[in-house]
C-alpha cells in the first residue's frame, strides 16, 4: 500500500466517523422539530382558550366598572350633604366665636368700668350686673 492509499483509508474512516456523528445530530434535530410541530399544533387551541378567557375577564371588568360608577353616583349626594353639614357647622362655629368675643369684650368693659370707679366687693358685683343689664336692654331695643 502506498501513501496515497493510506491517506485515502484515513480519509474514509474520518468521513465515516463524521457521518455517524452528523447522523446522530440530525436525528436529534428531527426529534426536536417533531416536538416543535406538536407544540405548534396545540398553539391555536390554546390561543383560542386564552382569547375566550380574556374576553370574559374584560366583560367582567366592564360590569364591575359600571357597578362602581353607579355606586359612586349614588354616593355623590351623600357627600354633598356631608359638605353642606360641614359648611353649616363652620358657620355656626364662626357665629359662636363672634358671640363669645362680643361677650368677652362686654365683660372686659364692665371690669374696666368697675376698676375705674374703684368699686370692690359687693358694690363692684352689683355695678357689673347693672352694666350687663343695661347692655342687654340696649341690644333688645
């Protein structure tokens, strides 16, 4: 056997080994592709199911939103009444503050009057009551 024959024999053995490995790789590739085909075959059914479920979820969401909007619309007058009651209580509080301030000023005036005249004890109390009575009579007239 000459060198050319030996080289051809080595090349043939290497080619045979390469063919065996490629055959195994192609066999595995064919297996993967067949499984991919099965998976892709199931995909339309799965997408149809997902689409139906998504439609159901959207329908339920729309019904929930309509229900919430209706309930909020029913609550709006209630919140308006609460706002009106708050405004009325603020006005009442403001009026009470004004009356209290006015009474404070009157009692301060009466106290100042009794101190200026040097009244003390029973006379001071009598003068104070008389002064408040006069102020009340002036207000009533």
